[in-house]
C-alpha cells in the first residue's frame, strides 16, 4: 500500500514525535532535560520506513518552544493522535511503526534518570501513550 502524506501531514508527524521527546525533557527538568532530549532525539533518528524518512527531513518544527509544558502539550498530544489516525487509515503497519518509534524515544528519554524515571516523567509517558492510543 502506498502512503500519501501532504507537507502538513509530515509537519504534524514531526511535531508529534519530536514534541513527545520535548515533553519528556520538560517533565524531567529536575534531572537533565538536555540529556533526555538528546537520547530521545537519537532514538527518533534511528527510525525506519516512511516514519524514518519523514523524521529525517530537515524542516523547522513550529510550536515546540512553548512557554510552559502545558502549552507544549496543547500542540503535541493532539498531533500524536492525529498522526496515528492518519497512518492507521493509510497503512496500519506504518501506524505501528510510528507508535513504536515514539515509545522507544520516550523510553530513551526516561532512562536518563538515575534509577526509576521520576513520577513526573512516568506520568508524561502515560499521557503520550494515551494520546497515541486515542486514534
């Protein structure tokens, strides 16, 4: 099955994936947000398939510089759901690829904590997973 993504679809996908990493970094601010963002981003650059190609594009992603975590979540969580919905309609296997890519990225971001992820990071991971599964 061939997938057709518009430029807006691609932007939404990138916003969703990189935004999820940004949310994890914001949730782990007491630890090392830069390390969380780096580890999560490395996981995203390791993606394969159509998702990997879209994530590798070098275009500016708007709305990831919110003044608060709530503002960032306002853009990112709906983008996660919208991307899953779009991909499920066009190619369920690619939707699974996107979901697993984002889950790996948020797990990589969470592993930057010593020991267990903080309750804040665990809750943010739950919200991200819930947004992925809402489609």
